[in-house]
C-alpha cells in the first residue's frame, strides 16, 4: 500500500489538494503557494545513536505571483538556525503549527523572478522518523514529517538531490539514482538524485545495510538494500525484481523511471510496505507474513499507478490502490494459473451481506476506505468482463502511458475508459465506483461472470 504517511489516506498523496496551493499573495500577508520549486539540494548528517539530524537545504524556485513572504514546511522538531533568500538574510522567519516555516524576504520577490532559499537546521526528529529494529530510521514526507524544508501542498514536482553523511558502518538509501559514495575513516557519504518527484514520494532509510547493485536488461540501475538479518528472507524476493518489472511493463507500458530497487527494513510487524518513487520500502520485512511476492508486485505496480500517474486528491485513490491490488491478481493469473473469475465469484458471494464491503470507491470530497483493497479489484475485474479482454488491456496500458508524470482524477479515467471501450459506461461506473451497495446483476455479473 502507499502508506498513510504518504497519502492522505496517503494517497491523497501526502498533502495533495491542500488549500495552500491556492493561497493568495496580498500586500502585508504571506502566501503559502504561488511559487514553483525547480530543485531541492539537501545536505544532511545523521547519528543513529543520538537520532540527531543536521541539515542544510537549498530550494531553487520561481515566483508565480508577487511574494512578500512564503511558507515552506519543516517539522517543528527541527530548529531553524538561519535562513537566507538569494544569499541575503531574511527580514524574518517564524514557526507555527507542526511544521509551517514562514519566511519574509528582505526584498519582495516579483512574479516570474527566480529565487533561492537556504535553510540551516538541526534537531532530533521523531514524528515520521520510524525507528528500525536494528537502530536505524526510515523517514517519509507527509502529514507527520517534513525532514527538509519543502513546498509540499501544491502538486509541485521538483528535482531532488540528497547528500547524506553517516558514521562508518551505516548506509543511506533514498530514491532515484545513486551517486558516488565517499568513504572516510569515521564517516561515509551517500548521494541520491531524482529529476522530477513529488515530495510525497520521497523517502530516506538509514541502517546497517547490505547494499546490492545491479542493472535491468536495458541498463536501468537497481539498488536493493537489506537491513541486518533480513537479507536471507528478502533477497529471493528482490531477485525477482527484473521479472516483476518485465511483467508490469507488459501490462502497463515501459517502466516510468530511470532507477529501480527495494529497501527492506524492520520497523514493526504491522506495516507491510510503502512506495516512494523508484524504490519501495518494506517496513515489516522482518515479518514473513507480510513479505510475500504479491507485496513486492503490489508496491512496484505503484510506480505506474499512484506515482507516475498520481491521484490528484484523496478521493481519487482508487487510481492507485485498486490497480496495485489488481496487478497482483494479474500476476497470479499469469504465473500461477489463477482462475480470476472463480476468485471474483467467491469474494462476491462471501461479502454480499457485508454493507461496509460495498462502500463507494469514489465520492467527491471523501477519502475511500479499506474497500480499495477488497472491492477495488473486484470492480476492475468486472470492468474487464464488461468491456472485453482486448479493450481492458489497452485501457490499463494506455492510461499510465498517456498520463505519465501527471496528477489525475477518477472522472478523467472514466472518460478515458469509455473512449477506449467505445461504450457508455455511466451505469457501470455508477454501480461499482459511485454506489455504496451491491451492484445490480447486470453489472455484478457481466459477460462470462454470469452465474
């Protein structure tokens, strides 16, 4: 799953759709949106023994409206030591709430001007920094954490560059491509970069990793990282990554990013996994109940459905989770000969009287619940039978390709499905995705599913 720390179920993808994105900039007030970030250049050092983080972040941006001031997010557990805008000391900076950092530059920034913000900070982050069983930590961006100053509420993708220094014997794994590793007597410095990423899909993991590096057949670099004592149980799953990505590429189109891999840590026995861009993190990797091949397929499927084509708001989360779950159905069908029609009938019959099971998968202004993982794949299988094999497979392949790099919403998908299928699907979508009861028989049992 794209965990709740990443989504407003998370997928509203951590902060996506916030009113901050439309904040006004009037004389004497502070605008929280109205600028476009080009790059985050982040330099941090972290000591696992004391959980102490020291960082410097440089944000390069362009004002899309005149700014007398602006707001970035940074966890209030981190103390800001200095702030400059274009190398000048700012008029003021202040903290409010859990992570608002409000900055008033010495000179008003005019619309269209490029500007650079430099923030130095340190502290011991707790919220969002999940301690691992081996003494490390895994951190995401989201409602509970902002470990570098970030513009996270405005559907604002940017280039990400991280330079992270830890004590010798420790490793740092993040998203994107790995840069040169510098080893010194007492410390090791790791570099990671990704050219176009929403902050909601950034993660960093620090542990005593065993790191394996390889490449896909097309040269895409692969980094798999294993926290202590996890390599034996999880390496066989990581070894299937080329096969998994080949399979998903056949169904969804070419892999959308320039790096790949997995990170296996043991945070607890309850949180199975999350899907940052390029490199999923499996938090419950110490629990074999969760660390299954289906889990890896699910999280990797999010690279297409949920990250490259990212839900615009939390109400659109079916465009992430429903498809990631159904990807595991497709995998079981292709690799194990699973009878998906039989699985569908069994699950429908088992839940006919469970009102909660049939809750809406799409309702404007409402975040869908656990039904994304249960009703969601049934709805997609019914759609497959409704429009036919050829149209369905064109649909699930063309959608992430045509919307690559976009923020998407559910009504757009409905219109696209009707175009691909050449059918009026209003009744079908109303029954399965907008409705909160068992669909009428004509939509519950389409095609060969008819009892």
